[in-house]
């Protein structure tokens, strides 16, 4: 039987998404060497987060995204778990998940399972019962209030309240209006602009990493090319992802009955599942998970 590959662990003290905002908004002398050198001297920085664009995906498609592939930079790690709710919060707060507390797509809170992106439980919307700023209490962007350009429909979402509380929110309806908002803010001499686009992630989740994904990536590449052409002198466009993607196709593994029988609930998601043991049954959960799933999963 071939040996299992080792997991890629986050480098929280080195090149990692948690270090981006502290490097860009903190003291210039504290910026780590892995941040592109041009960012150290830039008068203005646009941090564009492309949800779901992993380094390996980009390296496999240089012809699809020549602008992105031709930019200077290096791979950095994301957080664990490598899911949007957790990673975006780590980017904006500059903290690993264990410190900001949103440790998964679904999180156990007061005996309930909170869907972080929808900010709902089985009872429905949870903004009143689980106020976002009380669940995630760390101020984003080191307590500063930069302009944030993201989808207009996210303005009043619970997750926005949890990871973007207090920012100056600029919503866009189309990609063209996203670009226009960024241009306007640059012209107004904003020193730091945070922008977020989730199209790649949505396409990958629905269609996998095939022709639809390539078409979306090529479209995003043209958007980046346009943004680069519109930067004023002294401005820098810094592009990152929150996480990458792995296309598993139909390889979905249901949890064994022996595992479920010893669990009171589950949180997280398919790529990183939290199993909450019934009282006194932690060892049973662990042993059953290793026995049934140890050949396809890392069980800890």
C-alpha cells in the first residue's frame, strides 16, 4: 500500500494569508521578506482576493491566465481548515482560526451548529440570537477602516458583520462596477483598498476544474489585466486567494455508522470535519474514524 502524502500545514509564522494585512497595514519596517518588494514602497495598495484560486491551479494554466501567471510573487499557505469562512476571516483579522474563532464553514456555538457564510442554524437566521460581532470579536484590518469593495448583497449578511465589521463598505453589482469602484477609490488617493471576487470559487464548486473553470479564470485574468492598466503611478495591485481547490469528482465518502453513533453533532465540512463526541465517547469516535476512514483521511 503506498504511503499517504503528508498534509500541507499552514506556515503561520511565514508566508501565509494571515500575514498579508499586518504586512500591508502595519509598520513598514515589520513587513516580511516574502511580501513583494514593490509593496514596501507603494503609495497605494489594492489587495484583491480571488476566492478559490490556488497556486497549483494557476501554475497548471499559464495560457489561460497569462496576466496572473506573469505577475511576480510566490506560493503562500492558507489556514486550516482551508475554507472561505475561515480563511477570509484570517485575512482580514491577521489571525489564525484558533484565535479569531471561526474554525470552519460550520461552527459549533452554544450547542448549535452555525453555518458561518449563511449565518444560520437549523432554526433559521441567527443574526439576532448569535450577533456576529460577539461571535468574532477581533476588529478587522488592525482596527483601521479601509474601503472594502465586495458584492452589494453581502452588506447586511452575518458573515460580513463577523469579518468586516466597521469597514467602509462599497458594494458592487457586476464586475464592471467592482472595477469602477476600485478606480474611483484609487483616484481619491485611498492608501489601501480591499476587494473581493468569488466567481472562481462558485464555478469550481458547481462545475469542477474543467472548461467552465478555465473560462472563468480567463475572464478574471482579463479583469486583472485591465486593473493593472488603470493603476495610477505609485499604486500596486496585490492578488491573493483565500484557498485553492481540489477536484474530487464523485469521490464523496459518507461517514460510517459506527462513527455517527458516537457523535452528538458534526460541524466543519467535507474537507475538514469536526466530529463532536457524545459525553464520554471521544475514544470511540476516534477509534471508529481511524478504522473506517484512516485510509482516506487524516484523523486526529
